[in-house]
C-alpha cells in the first residue's frame, strides 16, 4: 500500500472507503449548525409577536402559528440530524478504525528485519493501536467542533450583513481576534 504522507490525504484515503456515511455525518453537522443559528431568531419572532400583538387575546394563537411551527420544525430538524449522524457514525467509525489498523499493520509488516531489531515490539504495536483512535478523534473534532463553528459563523455573518453590515464586520473581527488568541495560547 502506498501510504499517504500528510494527515489530510491519509484521512481522505480512509474516508473515501465510506463516502456516503461520512457525507451524511458532515451534512447533518452542517444542517444542525444552520438550525442552531436560526433557533434564537424564531424565539425572537415569538417574543416580538406577543409583545407587539394588539388584537383580541384569543387571536394570539393564530398570530403565533408561524413562529411556533418554525421553532418546532427547527428543533425537530436538529434532533433528526443529530440522531441520524449518531446512527451513521456508530457503524462508520468502527470500520474506519479497522481499515486504518489493517493498513498500518500491512505497512509495518513489510519493513526490514533491521527495523524490527532497532524498535521495540511494544512500541510498534502501541503506535499501530493508537493510530486509528487518533484518526477518529481528528474526525470527531472536524465533524463536531470545526465544521459547525465555521458553518454557523458563515450563516451568522450573512444574516448580520443583511441586517447591518457593520454588525457582520464586528462579528468577523471578534472571531478573528478570538481565534488568534486561542491559537496563540493553544
């Protein structure tokens, strides 16, 4: 096996063995993060509708119909996406790890006798055992942390730009400063 040398190409080599599973997981993450941005907006609509309502008290329910349906739909979409992602990843990650472990073992067993003489067997075995778990951790960080934050940021920047471009600029500057500080201390 010609093992990829960079982490991105290495992960991609094993992700493309299960493209549908990881596509569904990434799509669910994107949909979840978009809904996460819109959820407070629908709560705002409900509060504005109630506070600005001037009609009969019994007519409030018809005025709240759209915001309530939108809020419940947003919540259901988030739940369905997160549950679908969980179901898909429960079966995809074990195969992902098994493929990496098998490839690492096959790669290692073709090394020279000198390699095995100069390295402890336990050290080699630990590296083979740790590699799949580390790759899964990287994928979890991408799917659960980085992807939702970037998508949420893009949607929030777009919504703020449409409302008032200055707000989008402030949010973008704050995000850059926050990430720069985080990376500096990381």
